C-alpha cells in the first residue's frame, strides 16, 4: 500500500481525527483571565491536519497553541509552562508518574493507527511478519536501514517499545538512523533512503510525494491513542469549563 492508498484508506479516519482533536484542542487549558489559554500539542496532531480545522471551531476563550514532541510537552507542563497537552499516550512509567502528579482532568478522545512502512521491495520481508515485534526483528536481522524520529515523541516511545518487545537494542547500529525531527520529515528521509520507519497513518496520508508502502499494521500494539490533559494550576476551573464545552459535542462523560 502506497501513501496514496493510505490517503484513500484513512480519509474517513482523518476527518474523524481532525474533528475530534480540534474540538479538544480548544479545551482544557489554563491561564490568568487576562491572558490566552495555552495548549501544548504534538507534531502528529498538526501534520495529520487536525490543527487546520481549529479556525473553524472558535472556542469561547482565546487560545495559543505550541507544537512540540510529546516528551517536551510533558517537561514543559511539569514546569508550568502551560497547563494543557494534547498528545499521543506513550505507555511508560514516566508518563504515568507525570499524570498522577500534574493532571487535573484527562479526556481521551480519539484513536488512530501506527504502521511500519518501507520500500516496495521490502528486503526485510516485513509484510510477512507475525507481529509488530517480529516486523522490527526482521529489519534488524536484514540490516535494513530504519529511520527513527529519535525525539522523545509518542511515536518514538512506541517505536522503542517495539524494539524492546523484540529483544533488540538498535541504538548505535549502523542501520539505525535517528533524525531528531518530526514525523513528516522522518518519513521523507526514510523515503529518500528507501528505508523503514514507524508512521502515524493520518500523517503519512497527508505527506505528499512519499512512495513508502504500508507493510505491516496487523497488531493491536500499533494503536495510537490521543488524550487531552488539563494540568493542575491556579486556574484549572477556567480550563475545565472550556474542556466541557469542547467535548460536549462528541460524547458525554469522556473527561474524568
């Protein structure tokens, strides 16, 4: 499956993701009454097209959005730089500790998908893998080049979890390249080098000129969940009010 096929396949998913993410982006932030609410969100939320819908959903409060990798958002939120984040949900002890210490409200709102993408020739036979861990193990055995974001993003955290599940430490291997960049840039590098990568499907669908193929996605561990967090602060009541407004159009009782 090429990125063009992915665009067709994920058209309805992108519309759903965009609508739901943008509804939530205008929510769950906190700031003094005379300053805009601030939201930290991830590159994949931006590159999937969700942020483009924000202008069509004016919130009942002013909003400033800052885009960064999930790890940077968590660190900034812990320092009080902003009190909201809309991000993928990496399963790690640090993420769980962060939620317990800093989160006043948690709003899960959409699920997307990851996939392992690569060249049509598929020299590592990833398309025949039995699981996501088997897929990355095949890449390692073949010594095929793999392009990692290497930026502490939710996508990067998921990728590292796949290597751990396969019992492989890829760092330092000649075939393992870290871009330290966002999802779209990483996919472009992988495409230029005919290499493998882990991709967020909505972002792949919106990245032009990519000839990488979706080679493996048949594993529940490749689920990509997005959650909006209200960070504890002096004005979380204001944040919660905006969150309730934004989420009310989607489903009741989502925030807890």
